[in-house]
C-alpha cells in the first residue's frame, strides 16, 4: 500500500470521527476511502463496521445514566436488533462483489436522502416512554437488518424507529441508538470476521484515526456549524453515489 493511500485512509478516518461526534455520517467517508483504496465493496463495508465500532462504545458510555433508566426496553430492543443485524450481515456475505457493487450507488443515494432529512425524521425531545408499538418494533427490526447489511445513515433511521418503538426524550432515544448500534455492529463484525471479509490492515490504519477524530470532534461539537457539516456529508454521499454510477 502506498503512502498516499495510507494518508487517505488516515485522513478519512479522522474526519469520520469528527463528523460522527458532531453530526453523524462518518460511514460515508470510511466506506468511500476504502473503496477508493482498492478494497472490494463487501470487504470495504465490513471493514468500515470495524472502524466505526469504538465510537459507538464511547458514545454509549456517555449515556450510561440514561440507559439505566430504560434497561428493560434496551434489552428487548437489543434482542430484536441482534436478530435483524444477523439477517442483514448474512445477506451481505451471500452476495458477490459485483452484485453488491451494483447496489452501492442506490444504497448511498437512499442513505444520503435519509441523512439529509435527518432534522425532520428525528423525534421531538419532549414526551415520555411508552409501550413499544408493533410498528415501532417492526421498524427497528428493519433498521437493524439495514445496519447489518450496509449501515450508512443507520443512526437517523434508528432515531425515527425508536420514536415509535419506545418514545421518551431525545436523549433517552439517542442513548438507545448508541447502545443498539454496538449490538448491530458487534453481530455484523462477528459474521464478517467469520466469513473472512474484513481487511485488517486497512482497519489498523483507520481505527486510531477515527478515535482521534472522535476525541477532537467533541471539542468542536458545541462550536461547529452543524448545518454546514451536515450538508458537507450530504455532498460527500451524493458525490460517491455519482462516482459509483459513472464507474460502474
């Protein structure tokens, strides 16, 4: 691997950590950089899951007190999420790289649209927790399947589904989202690792970069113009989709 590609992966990982800490959407950058570095699409997707995993853990630790208040809902939704993620990950590795490559631009466009619509999809902060509705549980299962399969834009989709599945304040739902992201990613990583789909060399380069970016992003979160960062991520997702359409 050339120094240029090592630098590309490190910078993409660092920026991914920053934007995840501030606005979300870092998967667009890690997946894009890995494919540009020549990693096959399925392996790039699997490796991106590894790269993002530490950030899910640190984000969840910041919400331990909120999770303690809703641990019963968290356990139920974790079981549902694990099953959904398992199905999505198994579906991914059942595909060939060319088949998945043909799906990538459409997945990126869909995830970019969801990400752009994030402010309208997020539930309002007010409200109390409620019994999970069948629709909310079904949406969480579908979101988990998507997360195990691809993952970009999963956080926004999950906040919307959790509004139906559990309700409650925004911070409680965000705490659930971060915790369930660990579950979904852990299941997917186990499947991808067993299938030999992870490029560990690329992961080793990007994991510390994402961690550094996440640490730096915390200090920027309160000062950065989040609307600008959101649209930069949307531009990156749209650009990647166009790139895969053109080169496909």
